[in-house]
């Protein structure tokens, strides 16, 4: 990959052994030219950008993808767990970064869709809702029956580091009654996120050292570069292409706990406790 930044004075080329096609960035015009070929890891890198400043000529922001600032890092050497964007709609970030991978954009939609999927996961019941029909290839034709619900998220400018969140839940009860639950939460955002970021970093490093071996294969392989187990600590989970996105918090925690127990050779936990139910 060849990276060149053009300005009014000089142009400095930076080369890397990556086999990607040439990519050019014009800092003066704040224009980013990216390859128009879908690439999963490459698209994910280009979905994150750094704001370098404001162009004095046009007055527009100059944004550079992370992949261009780290030309010596191969995409396969990076591990990813999800996204934690609090103030910018994800679909706009993907559009701004010119990401062309549709499957990736499907996972990076706004938090409204992510939280709506949480409701679908929690109330999924094939006895109440009809499962979607499958086509000849075994893929679902439509979404099938699902709860009719809408999740709306409104951003309120915070004062300093303190943030407030108000959640209001409505549910129907017996004889047409309605139950309302209001939750008001206020805390310092940085103090709340710091331990989570530490755990996220430690766990990500640990998973990079885990290797597995399939039956019949001579060598051990590392985990997929998209570490879906980290989704427990992120708002919008990320999974490898073609796999199911899990949004329910309990399932994410159980998956992480079961995986770590398997690494230690411990038996998986179960709440069935069958030995206590029998004579």
C-alpha cells in the first residue's frame, strides 16, 4: 500500500508491504480516495477516522482513516470486538468513511437498531411468533413474526463529565392495565468507563494468546480477528461475516464465561441442577 499526502509545499510517500491497492489522501482539499472493493478488515479500519484539524482554505474538517495512519499494521493482526460510539450515528460514520461492505454496515447501524435487536432476542419464542420461511439455500426469506416495538434514543448535551440517562418502560398487564417503570441514572462517564476499558484491554490481549486445533489438522490456529466475545463490554457487538449477532447481555456474558471455563478445563455451569430435582 502506498500513502501520499499532498500539500502546497511537499509530498511525503510512505510505503508498506501490505498488498492493498494504492490509496491517496489530499490533505489540502480534505478529500479521501479509497479502493472501491469490499474488504472486511479494511472496511472496518476505514470506519474509524482521526480528525487532524481544519483546512485553512476550505474550512472543512480533515479526517484520515486509521488504516492510513498505521500503514505498517496488517489488518489480520488487529483484533476487534465492537463499537462504542456515543454521540455520532454509526451509519453516518460508515457513510463518511466510504465503507462499501454491506454486511459490515448491517452490523454497524445506529444504536436504535441494536437495542431493538435486544428486545427481539429477549422475547424470541417460536411458540408465540411464527419462524421465518427459508428459501432453497436455507436462508430466511423475511424476518418472520416478531414483537412490534420501537426504540428511540435521544441525546441530551451533558454538563462537564456528568451524564444523565432516563429510561421509561411501558408494558401491558392483566385486564388491559399498564405498568410503567422509570429509571433515572446520573454518573461521571469517565469514572464509569475506565474499569470497563481496562477489562476490555486485558481480555482482548488474553484472547490473542488463545489458539485451537481442529481434529485432523496438524497446526494450532488463533481465534478469528473479530473477537465477538468482547461484545459483552461494547454497545454494538461485532461478529464475523455470516454469523448471528447476539445483543442480549445475558447471552453475551454466558458465552464469555463458558469460553473462559473451557480454556481452564472447567465444567460449564448450569442452573438445571438436575441432581437436586430427582429422588
